[in-house]
C-alpha cells in the first residue's frame, strides 16, 4: 500500500530561552529520531502520556512545527522542498480536528460561516454550490442544515466536535489528523464521535492520524499504533498485535489501565512509578528505565535497539536485544 506520508528520523527540539538577551539555555527534546508512515486508507494511532512527544510528532507532518532534523514526505515529495502552490494543495488535503472543539470555533461566527471560511480561503465550492455544500457537510456529521444558522454556544460538546469535524471535511481532504479528538467529551459521547470518524473514513476514503493518551480510544479506530515515550517510538504494531501481544513494558503498563468488559480477561494493573521525566534532560540508556518494572543492569547504560518481530511489529527494549541475551 502506497505511503501517503512518510516521516524519517524526525527530530523536533524546542530551544529554551532565558534572560533579556534570550540566550538559549537548553532544549526540550520533544521528538528525538522518529520514523513512521501513513498508508493510504489507514488510521494510525500515536499514543503516550502527556510530554511523550506524540502531538509534536503528529503535528510535524502538517508543516505547522519547524523540524530540527529529518524529512517528511507527502506522496514521495519532501515537504521542505515544496513550492507555494504545492503547499497550498497540501494544506487542503490535510485537515485537523482539535481536542477542545469550543476554543477552536470562533464564538462570534455562525456555523455556516465557520464552515465557509476554509472554502473561501481556498476558493472552493463557491457561488451556487455553497448552500448545498454546507447542507451536505452538516448532514454528514449528523446535524441538520437549519443548525448552520446558529452560534457555537448553542450546541453541546459532542455537537461542537461534530462541527469541528464538518469544518475539517469542508475542503474534501484525504488526511485527517485528530489531536485528542474525544478526550474533552463525556465517555458516552466519545463512542458516538469515534463511530462518526469510522463512518467518515469508510465513506470518504480518508486516511487518519489519531493522537491520544488513551489506548481505549485508539483501539476501536486504528489499524496500526505507535507508542511513544519521551520523544522516541518504543513500540509499533498492527492494532491486533499490540493489544494481543504487547512487547514493551511501557505498552503493557498503558494497556493494563484499559478497562475490559469481560471479567474473565481481567488483567493485573501495572502502576508506573512517578511521572514522565523532563524531556529537557531525558534519562540515559533506555529512557523508560527510571519507571520500568522490568529494568535490568544494561538498561540505564545502553540505548536499546529496535527489534523486529515481523508483520511490522517492532519494539525497542533490552528484553529482546542480543546484548541482553549474552
Ligand atoms: Fe525496561 Fe530495560 Fe526494556 Fe527499557 S530496555 S523498557 S528499562 S526492560
């Protein structure tokens, strides 16, 4: 399957500036050597606790964040080398859904104007097409065309996220990137929005990147998942392999917190010690060693290589490297 987006050795380091001269006194190593691909028609999940670099990694493909190193390709073309018209097309093709639908919708604009805005900017669906387009977008996300005359505050949280999704669909994109698209919503509403995203993916031939701290959310929607910890990918797998046979102790800990409806499948909850260390000064060796329940002597000395388990399932952990076997 052709890769729509291909990310190679991506690094995003944010400088920390202090004092009146704004001297750089350090860096936040938000993303530190990450590679992944998004295939056409695929939904990729990027998962980790806050501070793990998942949002920076996901957003780096939109060109909204300056890259420190590495490349991001769109259909085989390096984004950094694209001219203005190519970038414009790219912006049309790639659309975002945000965590907080309320703050991302202008409260002074009616929904129809919110949805029209991106079409005006890109000069699409103008004139007589516009009314039909607005009605189509609202109906597609489960709202009625009449509701387009209302303001964002007249809607519930779930409805506002539907408006955010309609806006993302306005330009007929091929990729949707959702940054914690359901985490601000009640659990009962989360399922509705996840179902809507799955329907849209099937009906509009979309590819998606879903960034989430919650493995229970990505389980339902993603074909493949990458797990990040302190700027690095620690495990990557098809969703069935990740949930069925997780390899990395960090993934296992995250999964142990996901509630299961079947009491026979009840798992032992793995509680991780402490918080994620600062990305300004990540731990030596395996970055997870300060919290890992399976830590070994080698772990704080050597960075684990990424081990390939087949079927695209990889994990970076000394439990599986030759260095540990010797
Ligand atoms: Fe834990 Fe060591 Fe594996 Fe890191 S390399 S996850 S510290 S066992």
